């Protein structure tokens, strides 16, 4: 199964609200403390999301969060937050892997 990867630059307030609603209370506070201008969304199997999160953090100065939700296919989604170039580099590195 291939990963579903999306890149959002300058997310609007509504998008930020949706993302924050999918995070736990402690994570919401962390998100308020970081400066970000882009969000990368990656969806796939849990094992692949753990690996993708590790790749993202080792590639660039980004913050990775689990985005909770229900999916009938048992897929998981992570959000990668940071500056545009950093998030792009992290997503490029994840996409280069054979996940």
C-alpha cells in the first residue's frame, strides 16, 4: 500500500482548527509553542507512519504529531509541522523511501 502524502503551505485558521481537533490536549499546547508555516500530512499503516516520523525528524527541523481519527482501513495519519523548506525536505525524504 502506498502512502498518501499532502503538503500544505500557510495553512488557514480553519485547517489549523481541524488539525488541532485531531490532537490530544497536551499536543495542542505544544503546537501553540512552535512556529510553522507548513504542514505535511502522511497517511498509511502504523508501522510505516512510525518509520516516516523517524525519517522526517532525522531529515529536517520539524515537529511530528500523531493525528487521531477513525479510518475503516486502519490507517494512521501524522502531521509534520515546520518551516516550508523543512517540511518539504522531510516529505521528499519520506517519499523517496519504498514504504
